[in-house]
């Protein structure tokens, strides 16, 4: 039997069966702020903390509701956290969620979204990264957040269907 993590299966929207480490995320955000020469403000800290406790992807409305600032400011906070590598944005669903993987800079992330249960898994591929970069380069496009979103059926759902 596969070992189960603490949080696995607690919530149908639970992603990637990960155990979020808020400290790891905060360290990453602090380092990013330092490298940019900007402060890690209490507001940035608050925005990040949302993801540490949510343990599920958050919609923009949920985030705005909880930190209660103007949406423009929310966008900026999220952009900072995205750049810091603390969170990802799933454009097709307008969802934001924490990432504990340490992606190397410019590495493309592939999100696999299950149409049945909504689970999101992420993976990376050097081939995809190179392909995306190459394709963008031919158009003179500067890639900021190289991501690919793929819809389908997760292994769990596929197994359930087979029974
Ligand atoms: Zn990630
Ligand atoms: Zn599924």
C-alpha cells in the first residue's frame, strides 16, 4: 500500500496530497523580497499565510474577501507571491494555490487538472520548457510564467471508473 500523507483525501479539492510547510514558503518570499530590495510587508505576509492555511486553491474573490484590500492591490500581492515561487496561478480556472516544489528559474510547470474530481497535479519537463521557450522566441515573446494546463482524468478517478 502506498503511504498516505496526513492531509490526503480530506477535501475533494485537496491538491497533490502535499503537506504545506508555511515556513518554507515564507522563507522563499523573504528571500525574493530581499533579492528585489523590497520589504516583505505584513500585507504580503498575510496574503501568503492565506495559502498556508487554506490547503486548497483559492479564487480571487476568496482572497480579496479575506485580506480585504482593493483588487488592484490583491493582484500585486499575488504577482509578488507568484514571482517568489510561492504560489501558482491556474489561468483556466482563475485559481491560486501554494507550491512547495522548488522550480528552477524559468522552468515550465505542467498542471494536470482532473475533470472529474478537480484535483490538480503539477509536473515539470525539460522538453516542455525548451519547447515553450523556443516557440515564444520565434514570436519575440518574453515568457514570464511558463505554464501549461492539461485537462483529463487523474489516476484515482481512472482507477475508480475501471472497477
Ligand atoms: Zn510548483
Ligand atoms: Zn480525479
